């Protein structure tokens, strides 16, 4: 199983102070490897919002607490 950065459902769907293009690239790349759909509503925000994607992400990261 590929390793993933610290990118939980909450972190991917809400803006954070870290807008590093490298971090965003790692998160997108990891989500692609895990076959989790994502979108970029803004250049500095990544969103995993569809139910199936969030459920799949939760199997790797764990549910948002």
C-alpha cells in the first residue's frame, strides 16, 4: 500500500495555512494512487467531498474525529 501524507478528509477539504505547491502535489498524487476522486475549487485548496471518496479515504486515514 502506498504511503500517504497527512491528508485527512478534513485537511483536504478545508483551507490550511500550508499552501505549498509541493505538499498539494503530494496530496494529489497520493489520492490518485488510492483512486480517491478530488478537485481543486481554488488554486490553494484541495477537496475530497464525494461520499465514496471520503469513505475510501477514511479506510486509509481513519474517520474525522
